[in-house]
């Protein structure tokens, strides 16, 4: 395997002027959550910049949105306003005059000092199934058959995820209790098959109206930005519950996200093509834009006893369905999108060994443990395991390099059954 | 069939002093949404009562919650506070002194003058499948086999519904566009199989914490109240999409609710027993309370050209799983509940003809149209059809009579494909 560091640079280098993402943070000195951006290893509290007259070129409504405790209001203003804020920040923070630099330093804190909060209040969370390789591999692991679900080639299949268990970045995840099939029959207890899923998600910006589908050509106008998402999954609980209504308790025990929303404008330079469609989709899913994908490296590491092991190197542009497809499909029935909604891609897997985005695929449903080191192997996750998802686009060391930082999550032991 | 009117009384009689539900309304004269209650045909704007000193016995935090534009904050305060508000309103509005009555009249408007709003901001909407008869009938209609899903006897099976398409009471629903199997193969167009589903839902009051299951004994402490819910379903869209991730676009085009949240305290007198469990569930689902159900009549009518036809008479207490079961199961994996969350029961069906809560069951998947009148029959719904769901408990004409009013929804034509 190639070295992860050489591909993704050090994390700070992912947050140069080409990025300028948005998040919500607090510090010990300033415990009220505030909208912020990150430049290299410094985090700037945006309301402080506004209050001190550094972003006066923005419209009053845009400036007002930056004082909110979440990014929903800014997101709802639409892509032109997102552009204007990012551009103003790039100009301000890119100013090389030492006087300005000294002044700005008073509004920044080191990345090591911030506490992350949920960047948006999530009104709805949809999780899709956009990777052809993932559904074939997962289907084979569970049912022994490599077969696409009936809808797969017609539209991005999705389900409704749980908003209340989307966690502020850094929060640990508890191994869930639940019911599942075991050699003893249907059993209740701590899940024995906790898995991660490497996913990318879009955060909705401009909302859409009830009853009005979003045309695929305008779909990206409704995107505020992207982040990484770990859709923790208890495969055994999921296995018993999901016929016929889909995943529920096997997913809703925790979802981790990366702390910074990388704007769609920051990813614009990395447009690329994706796989050809095997079947011409319905007209509402025909995207005339040939570069409808984004070229993004995605990686998953399991950290055991402070040693990190790369278990997946995948790419965003391998997905069969795009984020525009997801938006067009989600709204074709008139379902409205609201600012802050999350639409996630499902596990992003490739076709080769080493490119599979969850243990269900990597270990073939737990049947073939993956060896991480001598004496360290995993069928599924153990208590104390840490999952780090990372993603970056462009060439490290150049001006055109942008990354997501880390979607971090640690699995902790379940509560005891007798405590329920 | 027995007469619907004799069973449920006229609607106003469902809203005597024994009810005192909560909703959010505005009027032409006062267009800002306000928390309200209903007594017979009069609606009282509660912040106006508070502001004029009529509810001074309530705590300051409770009074403050009554000035919010939704019921989330009141709901979050927990059952003791809900009781205190309802009791204070019962005392105030039940005062027989003509002086008080005249004074109160200045804070009320006739039910015909109010515009309904969503009573809560819904953070998460879970829809369960609690009716044994429904899953057997629906399974038979779709797959030709009467067979319970693998999890059914072990726990209430559920899925994540869509919050953004829950509609303010009275809003029309558009026939959705989507993809489905047809004699011509997989087709894109307006759904040809739009159905209703007669459901009951609970609105969560006191929230629960991440990682902490709610013990079934305390489950009802987390309920603010109940309402009726029409889970509009496009059976053809659902049929193509739901394997393996469950229903999505076949459901998210609109969900109707009844306007008034009937508190769990108002339903307390109607406790009853439910069906025996065929299989002892896991301990976290063993409810020691024998009267864990509520005796509520439920009805569904289709209105065609201003004539109403009763198509279902069912009962809430026929459900196999209870609302406490739903709450205990939803949280057993650590998933938190927030005030305003909706947990719905799924279609409430009985075992006899005339007691089936959706057309999928009534018409056996569209194969046997139901005759409503001479020359009026339905396989599925037609544009312009109105669905009215009603529910009531107790004996009309007595002090112990409580109802939900009407969950109303009209199906309108789809948008044209060339408008997408």
C-alpha cells in the first residue's frame, strides 16, 4: 500500500487558502459555539471578525447569519452568498501585510484548542447506496449472491437515517444493545458485529419547496458543502431487522462526521468523470454535465492501541450515482429539502482488495478476519478501536490541495444489560 | 356497518373538558402561530391567557414555553408540567361563573376561523409496523404469502420516515412522480397506486440522552401526546425501491397529521389490555403493566365528490406492539429521543373485512377494487379524493369522551413530467 501521509499531506496542509471550510467550534475561553473557518492550524471565529468590521463587504443578512450557533442560516442563503463569504475570508486571511496578520491573530485559536460542535442542525438525514461495488460485495457477504438490488440501476436507492444520533465530531460511540441471530437463536445483548462505513455526505444549502422536484441541472445549487461520514453499523442487529423496512436500530446508535464542511466551490477544481451508466436512467436522472463527479481520495484507518492501520483506500469518483443524482431522486416525488439536511452516499468502495469501505466487505461478513499486524486481526470492531476517515483532493504541497481533515470516532463498550 | 357519527359523536363533543389538547394555530386577525387548546367549538390562544394573568399558578418556565411558536419546549418539560397546564386550563375554562366566561370569550375564536400549523418541529420521525394483521395482509397482497417478517414477533420493526414532508394539517398532497414496475417494464411517471395508511402517532415529550435506553416502565413518561397520522404511500414506487433498504420515495411525498395533540393524561381513562404476545419478547420489551393499550376507535373515510364513504373501522388496542414497546425498542441501542419526535404505529388493521387500514389490504393490492357506491369504486386513490381519519375514546354524550378530530388530506394531481 502507498503511504497515506504522502497522498494526503499533513492535515494542516489540507486547509490552505484553497479550502476555507465552515464549522462550529467553542473554546474553553469562549464556550458559546461559534461559526468558524480554518486556515492551516489556526481556527478563526467568524462572528468576531464580523463584529470588528473585517467583513463589511458582506450583505447585512449574510453577516447576521454568521452570528448564529449553527450554519443552517448561512447555508439557506444559497451558493452566491456562500461564495461571497468564502471569497471575503480568502482575501482577509490571505493578506500578507504583517499589520493585518498581527491583528487577525487575535481572532484565532490553535486547532488543538477547539471543541467541535455539530455544524448544522440536521432536519433530515438520508443515506443512499451509490456504490455498485459496495452493494455487490455486501450482498455477497450477507446472502452469498453477487446481485444488484432491483432498483440499483434505475436510481440511487436510499433510506431515512436518524438525525438525533448524528454526533458532534469527536464524540465516542457506544456498542449498541439489540436483538440478532446467533448460534443460540435470536439473542438480546451487545452487538457482536459493529462495523464502520466510509461515506461522503453533502449538506444542503438552498432549500426546495414542497411538491417541487429539483431539476438535476440545478441540483448542485442546493449544496452547501461536503463532509466525511462514518455510518457505524451493527451488522447482526441490521440483519434481523431490515426485512422488509430497511436498517433501523442497526444504524441509529451513532453517526460520526468530520468537523469541517468543505464548500462545493472549494471542490470545483477537482471535477472529473465517473463510471458509465450501464442502463440509461429516467430523464430526471440524466445529467448532461460530463464532469459530474469529484476526484477525491478517501481512506479508512483502524487505530488499535495507538497504532493506525489503513484498511481502505478508495475514491469518491468511483461511485455509480452522483450527489446530483441523489438530490434529483430525493425530490422527484415532491419531498422538500431544507438547509442543513444531510444526504450521504453510502459506503464508497472500489473493485479491488484494499478499496472496500467497511468490514462487512473486507472480512466477507466476518468470515475472513483482516490481519492488521502480527497478533492483531479483526472480523468486526472491538471496544476501544478508533476509526479515522480521511479525504483529500489535489496535489499536496501545491495551491490546489484541499482536504476534509479527519472523521474520528472511538467505539466504547456497551452499557450492561442489567442497567436497562 | 354501524354509523360513524353515533360512535364518535359530533366532532365538537370530542373536545370537552376531558380532552384539552394542544395545537398551534393562527387566524386572519392574528397571523403569528400560537399555542392553543380547543374546548368544543372554541379555540383558546394560550399565550393570550398567560399574558392576561389567567395562568399565574404555572411556573415561570412553563409559562414561558407557552409563548413559543411550537409545542417542543412545553413537551420537553415532561409529564408533570403537561399535567399542570392541562389542569390549569380545565379549571379556567370549566369555570361556570358568567363573568369569567364572558372574559374568556375575548381570548377565543371559533374553530372555523383557525389556520393550523405544525404543532411541533419534528426532529425525527420513526414509523413502526405494530399491527400483526396489517403485515400479514400487506405481505399477502404484495407477495402472495401470509408470513410475518423475521423480526416481527421479537420487536416492533420500524424505519426512518421523512420529517420535511410532514404537512401542516389541511395541506393537500401531490400525487408523486417516481419509478415503478408496470406492464411496460420499469416506468417513470405519476404513481398509479397512491394509498393512505391509518396510523396513530405519539409525540415525544421529555427527551432521552445519547447512549441511554429508556426502560419500558418509564416509556410513557416520555410521551407528550397522541395524534392521528396518514402515511400516504405510493405502493408502486415503494415496490421497486424497498428491497433492501426499505420505503423511501414511496412515502416521503407527504404525511398528514391531525391538528390536536391529545395528551396521554386525557387518554388515561381508556387504558385496556391488548392481544397476548405469541412469543415472550426480550426483557427490555416485557411490560409488566397489563393495561398497556388504549381503547380507541379509529376510522378512515374516502370522500369522493363531497360524499364520504367509511372504508375502515379499526381499533388502536388491536395492535400487537404498544407505544411503550416502540419507545423501549427505539432507544435500546442508545438512540436518543428529542421533544417533538414522532413515533408512529404503522397501519392499524383488524382481522375482519372492514377493519383494514389501507387500500393495499382492502383491495388486495389493487386486484379487487372496493365498491364505494354504484359506479364509484377504487383500486387506489384518484386525484381529488379526500382521506379523513378520525378517532375517539369513551362514550359520546358523557364526561368521559375524548377524540382526535380529523386528520384531513386531499390528493391532488401530480406535476407534469415535462415540468421537472
